[in-house]
DNA sequence: TCTGGGGTCCTAGGACCC
DNA sequence: TCTGGGGTCCTAGGACCC
């Protein structure tokens, strides 16, 4: 059996841990640039929708005295790490599936424990250790564990844990489960299935496999099987990423090449840092820039281009040079850019990089340099030490008006007790 | 008039997840 | 005025090989 543990309203809960006055109050967390709603406390769920643009719902938030936060990923990332560390003490194998979710392998546990009791113990101790409320779903497949988890959250009676272990229970659960809420069924397939009269997960599994295959390909068939208890997804072990992206929307529209370049240089440097963190090098650098797609007075403008590096690299300086070459090729005067990003791909392990007879660079020296740079930035502050081309970021800085403190990762932000 | 059969690799786009 | 960011996998079609 799998146990899926999911943090309740994760970002909102993180904000509450260090500010208990927020208990039982409606909270929303906004995306970068304070753009739109990306997390809500239960109280706020009744008031605004996920993804609502902030500027459109400002008044509603105010009327309802909703407390607003800009996203604080230093805090959420660290709280996530704490949750995962606690969960890891209970099982041999777990897969950290996202910032707020993990699949735990309960194989064999049923011989010694009552699964529901054991899972309740897990979530009780996790909440005690971290301050984050969590809930869990247990079932034979990941997709069913996801279903179970939704029930655990939906009904208080489950006391945080829902177990789907018998055909009767599963059938009952699927009959009441909307098809669009199934893991693997997104917006498009939801609409499509609804058109064919498929409203619940139960309707879905009663379609023939061939029909699912034609309409939704092998991906759909996997979901169809998983809902019937046939395992298609196993616990995945940690692996390094296959591509890494750093991108931002700008609070203003940028027309100037130099400002855009400064932003791109920072994105490339950030990709470099992430590459070094997972000990990989990138073979290809891609840059994209685009206009404000929300403006209907202008036709959308989008440019992207890739460049193969002569030797795969994770040195920020080399990535920046490549990114600048690309940017020069795709930048066009007279256009206003609202969003840009750098993607690095064709990632290979740091120590398996293929050399190049015609392009020599002192890799050892470079590696020592970035080792020091990363170490200092970890110790002092992100980007305490950076390349001069990265500038000061003032011209394109994100707006984060409602940022809380980095309670757990910055000495300056520690709570003082009076 | 009629035009084989079997394969690989790459890319763009589309679907999904959080 | 103001609309997030970061990923994965699959598929179809085109180009190529013999």
C-alpha cells in the first residue's frame, strides 16, 4: 500500500506556524510579483478562487479582511524539508513528490500495524514536529491514494487519514468522485469526458480500455488501470532534473536591451547555481522572451532560440555568455517584453562531461571559483557574490509587498521573544 | 494506371502535475 | 496600472537511413 501525505493549505500553513494570530483567519498567498492567488487557507477558499489575479479581487479581499502574503519560498522550502525529514523517519522508502506531498511505501506494514492507526501516528507527529497540519490517503495505487487523500481532507470524520482497501469502499469512493478531480485528468480531458457523459471516476473505469486508449492514449489507460487497483506507477527514487528553467514576469514592460540582458544574465546565473547543486552540466542553453500576452491591443510576440555549448557547463559565466549571444539574435527593438527566461537542458553528470579538442578552458580553476562563490552565497545571502553583469536588479525587480520573514533560514529574521 | 517495407531521430505541440 | 514558476511525458509528423 501507498500512503500519500499532503500538507493542508501548505503555503498558508507555513505563514501560520510563526504567527499564531493567523489561526482561523482567512489567508491568501500570492504568486511572484503579487500576481495571482496560489494558496488559500480553508477560510479563504470560500472567498476567492485559485489563480484569481490579485488586482481583480483586491476589494473582495479587503471587505472580508483576508490577510495577504507575497510568496516566501525560502520559508516554504525549508518547512517542506522539515516535513519530509520527519516523514522519512517512519518508512524505509519515500518519494518526495512535490513541495508539499510525499508518497510513503507501506509495503509489509499491515503485518504489524493497523494501517490507519499507524498513518494517524505519522501525521500527528509530523504536525507536532513542524507545526504544519497534514493529511493522508492509503491505497494500493498512487492514483487511488490521491483519491483517498481528498476524502481525508474533505471529511473531518476520517481524522486525517482515509484508507481505501476493499472493493466496496473503493467503489463507493469512485462513484462520488468527480472525474476532473482525478490525478491525471486535467482541464481538457475533464471537459472532453464530460461531453461523453462521464462525470465520475466510476463512469470512467466502466468505459472499455480501447475507448480510453483512442481518446487519451497510453497516459489515459494508466490512470484507468490505477483507478481499478492495477499499479502502473511505482515509487520513484530521487533523480536529477532533465531540464532546469529560471524565468520571471517583469512588473514593467521592458524595451531596453541592456535591462533585458541584465535580467537574462541573472536567470542564467540562477540556472548555473541549480545545475551545480545537483552536480550536472548543461549541453544546451535556451532563452525565451515574450510580450505581455494579456494585452489585447497588441499582437503577442514570442521569440525563443537555443545554443549548443562547445563543452557542457555549469559555470554561470559561460551560461551567461551563451545566453547573451542568443538574446542578441532574438531581441528586437521596438517591442516591449513582459516575461523572459533561460532554460538549460541536455543535462549530464558533472564528472562525465565530454571534452573538446578545439575549445579549452581551465575547468579546475573554474570549479574552484564556483565552489567558493556557492559557499559564500549559502553562508551570507543568496547572490551576496555575483558576476558584475548581473547588476543590481532594480530596474526589473519583483514586487513583493506582503513578504513575511524568513523565520527559519535567516539570522536577521529570527523571531525575538520579549 | 501502376510507386515497398522497415526503421530511427528530432521537434513542436499538447497534455498533465504541483 | 496590475494576470506565477517549474517541471514531466507522450504523440504526430517530418526528415532521414537502408
